[in-house]
């Protein structure tokens, strides 16, 4: 006989279970268990994963849920504080699965009790009775209702409850015994045996497993502390006994023996197998379950799809008859439709066509395509995509392969502001019970788990942060801890700490045991499931933190169920394109169609070639800028190729320099066989796209495109047996087509190598089109484009600063808001851009609407009094008025605008306007109103001029004015403190914060910046240090001042101070920060000027002598303290050119350096002024 564990928790019992499902199934296999149950706390998150893993290992999966039951009603409008009891519930068959899903969903949607980490999804007994068919239940742990009654001495109640469940479930109700060594277990187990004998209810032995093996005890304990916020060393906290792991049959038989008879123990263990034998196979995977799309009468889905597809292509090609289509389109369309019909997906295309048609009809911007779907002519004809696959050489089989049955995957980009409208449309069309967004799980990565475990071990944050920063991030993912401690560790310091420090070893080992476990859940950024029937017949549902209904199964599991999963992505750039087009239309009266722009525009390619890439889709990263400048793209194909190549694999392989050199004729392009030229010529002989590998297999080796797609997949996954089979097929096929076997072998090897790097051409072409659209609009309509760019990025201070800097370099002035011309968003005005009202703090949406409506209906405002008289205090309160004044929005009302005077006048003006409003409300009016009502030629202007004013005050100091602007808008508007520095200041610090990402790790840099935020931190040793935010005209970054430096520099580190900063770049984490070594206030800075004639500057002997003088006075590399910049003044006739010498030539003592330079006949001087 064997043993089947019926009561088990995985890491889907979030932060309570430490067992990852693959390891659980592996453990069951090792122990020879015929079946394995999953009963996570209140959820079914892991059910589908369990099915797939168990099937692979020939183990029977048992889907369950340890539910919470209350004796009241979950529908009680005023729920009482009721005891929640545990109940293990598993699905016996398909009906049981559906009922378990229903109960799980209802417990989450209607039955949640408690708050925070103590909230639980509950069911009540009437609900359980209603959905009890097909379920098997057991009494759970000590938290079950029967064990609780026993522990309270209410044995009669325990029997009543047991009898109730037996009446409902019959032989499918079991009493559960567990032995974790506690007195309570013994009390409960002894009484359970008596109840079993009296009521004829079978007993099962379980172990309430929360981790896989006894090796995981400490790791699970750490996980509990992470959940509860406790330290492992705390005495008063939740603890497990250390016995709650998946035990073998032998271990289970050794339990209970001190208080239960052996025959009862043996029977309880054997009953676990009998219970598992009752469980039937769940038939829920595999079959596609398409939504019920309404088809017009008299049509089948494929007939309707064919009709609307042909009509769509007629419109696109402007050809009225299908018979007149070019053969390349006609044959391709017939082929695609036949494959779609054969694979059973007409309804899929109709569903997608319908919601994209809705979006286009409602003027919701839709992307030109995403992923491999852009390779479908049917999708193009239905306006699902806007990229012509025939014209662009895109392959249908890369999207839908007739030789590999799998659901199509059409992901769509929508305007980020209106994506929700499309989801709402789909929800209403198919029903709220049939549509839901999809859950995601956040797993504990190596960096995160290291810090979490450090906290519960009471390891100082600084130590945890330093060790975590040693873990490199590759392609957005931190290296695993197992890799970090291996001999080939990517960081030797980490490896040595682990091997040489026992505390670090214990810490890392504990973290490694729970690395990858689920920590929290979230909502997938784009995934939406659409079902034919009510979702809660098949998928358990719950609410997210915002109250939205989401699935309990993640994306891959939803697809495994055969349900229709769609990705509705929000793309900010589509919003920006739409806003630009709206602004252009308002300006020139003509509406542009972004999908009809010519792909041959010289002005667009000139913009790209000079590297003006701020705000250009996919190209604005610092690394991409130089590549695009070097490439000088001249076609959409060039743009698409560089998007495909700018990824870690091709970058590491050095393909981009090769691509650029070949484009510009600096490197020859050789084809091993003439058949390769038409396939690879567009990418200069380099395999860039997966589709090129497929075409090579087709044209040279006789593969069908379906077979070629299977080859591509095999190469990507590097399956040895499959690869060998394909090698033989490819070489034999190529030889038949006149290729030598040597070249065929070489070509296959190259394809294998490049398959690792190659990208999807359909996706690159579609996204390349968006890149081109943004570049076109910026090149032709720069003011409108930059206004739209600023608007859609209004929430990012860093980006706004960077884009304003870009505007300045383009000669576009970004101005403060204007009460008479600004809109909600950034507004173009001639060659300038006005800040929008939405950027002004303390000004709500209602106030903004009121201002704009009043202005549109009754004309411009002429004074503060005029504004206050028209806009009541209930619409724009005093704080809002202050913000408008300080932001400069009212400067336009007076040629000699004085913001301080407006603030001084404000209270008097408000009181005056309020009094007038009261008079109007009471019907009294005032004398002037009575006069003007009978004299239409009179103007109220004099009345507004008579509004009371405060005594005259001086305007704010420029520095105070700027501070108030920043306080009320978040930015300096009329000027910037760093702008006031003279042009030669750039010599002192040539690196801007906006370009910091381009600098190498640990490189020494100097920057001129200000401090908007500073946070002092005290280390565990009691030393003070600081984490500060730096900003300049181009962006911002975080900086760290460690204790030794902070001790010297704290007097200089003040808010809004202009500083020259020396430091080193720290790229260890996913963001770039600056480690500050030294700084000086710009206003106090002294620097060294050396006059040189041009002939002296090029004289090697003079250069040597100058270097020697400066090197004697420079600080040591590791020496902290002031570094005085040195600037050479190159004088030639009447002109002077300034060259700042490198940081290695900074000096630490001006006087000593001047003395040394003077003795060597150099003309030098010290200056405190940056005006040279």
C-alpha cells in the first residue's frame, strides 16, 4: 500500500507555503506517490500548473482548496465577527471541479472577512450545501470546526458538525488526523477516532505540508517572518513545528503510535489512496472555447470572415472585384483563409476585428501591429494591422503555422488614455460574467529575497543593500543566487563573501531556498480573457486591490484551458501621435493620417541621422542615439533592422557595427550562395530576422514555410535530437537544389548561431512604422510634437526636464502657463509651448474647465479683479489663485507684471468680488450695473480698475520667484538657476545628468547640479550619511554621500544650492546613481586659468612642462577634498577659446599651483567668477 498526501500548500499560499510546485511533484515522484493534492489557503492559483506537472510525471493530480467556512451567511449586509473554520475541499470529478471553482469565486467576490493580512475569503454552509456535488471534504487542521469544538470540550458539537457533513457528502466526507507533536493534536486525534467509530466516518492521515522537505524548515520560517514583519529571533511570533513537510509513507506510519492503535493508523493511511482512487480525470485542458460571436443569419463564421476580409482588401487596394486582385494578394488571401478555417479560428479573427473596428470607429488610436500578427494578410485586410505583409515580405506561417496546432496570438496597442474603453466594450458585448483581466504573480528575485531574509535575520540594511548590488542584472533579470555562489560566479566578491563568511553563507543559503517563490499577486498589464460561458464555471475569480474582478489563473494557464486570451496594451506613443495630429489640425486645418505617411521623407531621415531622438519611439535611449547617428537610416527597413538588432544577443555578438559598416560600404557583403541574396540583401547579408531563416529553409532546402517555422523553433530551443533530424533534412534538401553539402552544413551552422539572435520581422516592421511616424511628426511639426510629448509625459519630472532641454536646443521656448491662451495640456503658440493648467498644483479639473469655458464664452481676462469677478471662489479657491499667480499664468494681464503685488492684492480682490457676487445673487446689483444696463456703449473696465488694491510692493527677488514657480508647478519656468551660469561653465562639467547613463560603471565624472531633495540616514554604527536627488537642465538622478564624505561636505549639501560635484558612476543596480566624493558651491568655487597661445598649446615640450607643474599639485586618486578645475585660455588675435583640462589635472592648492606655474614662465591666475 502507498500514501497520498491530501492536505498540501504550495507557494501559492502566498508567503505561507514555501513549496514550489515543480519541487512538490518531484518529491511525490521520488517517494513513489501515485497522486498529489494541492489545497492552498482559500485559492486555486496552482491548479492548472499542478495538472500539467503531474501529467508529465504520470502522477494523478487532485485539485483542492483549504476553504474558510462560517456558520452565518456571507450575504449578511451587516456581517458579524464570526469564527472562520478551515475545511479541506477537493474536486472528485468534473462537476466537483466546477463546483469548487464556483465556491472559490463566491468566497472571494462576496465572502471576504477581515482586513489586510488577516482577511480571508469565506463560504457559508448553505452555499457549501448548494455546490457540494462532486466534492470530497476532510476536517482540516486544528483550525477546522470539528477540532475546534473538541479543543473547547464541546464533543457534542463536534459530532453534530460531523453528522451534518456526512449527511451532505456521505462517504466523501473524511475525518482528518495530524501529528505535529502537540498536546492539542493528541486530544483531537483521540476524539476523532471515537467520532469515526460512532458515526461510521472514515479517517485519513495528513500532514498539512507547507514545504517540500525537512531541509526547508528554516527557509519557511523566514517566509513567515517576511509575511508578519517579525524577526526570526523574536520570541512572541507565529511559528510552525518544523514537521509540516511532505512525508513518506514510512514517516507517516511512524506518527500517532503513542495515542492511536496501529490498525487505525494503517487504515487512515490506506484511506488516502482510496480517496485518490475516487478522483476522476479532469477534462478541462486543451479544447478551444471561443466566445459566442454574433454571426448574421445565413452565414457560417468562415463565410462571414471571408466576405468582410475581401471587402476590406478591396477598399485598401482600391479594386472593386476580387478577381482583379494581383495574384500575390488573391492567392495569399485564399491560402490564409483556408488555414484559418482548417484550424478552427474564424471566430477568433471576428472577435478581434470587432473590437478593433469599435476602437477605430470611436477614433481610439490603434497601433499598426504587434508581434507576428502583422504577417497576416487577413489581419491587414480587416484593419487589425496596418502593415502590408505582401509588400513588406512578412510571413503568415510565423503567425499561424498549419503544421503546429496552437491558438493565434494577436496583441494590440491602443492609446493608453482610452484602452479602458475597448475593454469596457468587450465586457458589455460578451457579458460581465464572461470577461476578466488576468492575474500575475510577483516572484521573489535574488535581489529581493536577499533583502527580505536580511531583514528577518536583523542584518543591517546597508550590508543587505551592498550584497544585493553585487548581483548583476542581465536582460532585466537579476542573476540567480545559485549562479552567484558557483565557481563561475559573475561577481567574485559575492562568491568570496559566501565562502569566507559563515553568517553570509547562512543568509544566502536561507534566501536560496525561497528564491523564486510567489510573494504577491497583481494584474497583467494587458491580458484579458473572453469566454463563451460564465467564467466561474471554469476559472476561479477574485478581486484585485482596486476591486476589479480578475482570474486566479495566470496567462499560460488560461491559454491551456483553451480560453481566448487577448492582450490590450496601452502605448503612450499612440496617445502622443494622436495629440500631435489634433494640434496640427487645429493649427493648419488639415488632419494627418499617420498610417498614410510616405516612408521616403528626407526630412525625417535627416532628423534621425543627426541623432535628434528625444521622444522618438524606441530610439531615445542613450545607447541607441550613437548607433542611429552612425547608421544614418534611409528606409523603413533600416529602422526595423536596428530595432531588431538592438538587443543583448546581437549587441554582444557585435552585429551592429558590422551592419553599419556594410550599409556604408566599409565592409564587403558576400553571399555563400546566390539564392541568399534576395533573402538577405535588405539586411546587408546579415541574418537579422527569424523570417529570413524560414525563407532560407524554404528556398534552399525545399521546406514548406510551416516546416521552416518548426525548424526555427527547434533552433531557438536548441533541442539536440530535433536539431539533428533537421540538419539531415536541410542538407539533403539543399543538395537536391544544387547547393554543395559543405556550404549546406556551414549554412545550417550559421542559422543555428543566428537563430539565437534573430527577431520577429513582423513586429520590428510594425514598431518601425511607429518609430517613423514619431520621427516624421517631430521633423515636420516640431512645436506640436514637443507639446504633445510634454503632455503625455507630464507625470515624469525627469522626462519633462529632458524634453524642455531638447526644446531649448531646437529653438522652441517653453513658457509658463497663460490664463488667456493655455489649455489643459501643453499648448503650442507660434514657436513656443505654453505650460498647461493641468501642471499647476492646487488647480483641479473642475477649476480648469471653468476657466476655459468662461474664457471661450466671454472672452479674455483683463485683470485679477476681472478674473475673480467672473470665476467664483467656489470654482477656483484661494490656493488655486495663488498657484496661478506664482506660476506666471497672470503675467499676461500687465505689461509690467508684478507677482508679489498680485499676491498682496489677492485678499482684497477676493473680498470685493465676493461682495459683488452676493449683490448679483440678491438682485441688488450695484450702481454701475444699473447705469450700464441702460447705456450699451459703456464698458465695465473702469469698474474693475476701481477694485481695491494693497499698497505697492516690490517684485520678488529672481531666486524667490523661481522657487515659488517650482513649488507650484514642479519646475522652474521663467528661468533656471543653472541657466544663469555663463556658457564657459560647461567647460567645468561637460557631463550632464541626462547623459549619465552613457558613462561606464565606476568612471569619474564632474557635474554641475542642484539639490531638490536630501535625506539624511544614520548607519547602524551611528554615522551620518545622505541620499540626495540631483537635477540639472537635462534630468535628475539619485546620489549617495557616504559617512566620510558627508562629514566634510554636509555644510555644502543644502536644498537649491548650485554645486560643482565630483563623483563616480555606480551602475551596479538597475538604475544609475552617483557616489559623491567632493563638491563645492559654484558661487564659492575658485578655478585656475592658464593663458596659452595656439603655438604653445601644440608644443610638446610646453605640454610636458605644464603637465609636470599640475601633477605636482593634484590630489591623489583616492584623496578626498577639493579639486580645483584648470581651464586653458587659448588666445589668438582677438578671439579666446577655452579648453577645460581633464579631472586628472585638477589641483588641490591654487596658490602652490600658481607659484609653480609662474616659476615655469606660465601666465596663470585664480578666479572665483565663472565669467571668464
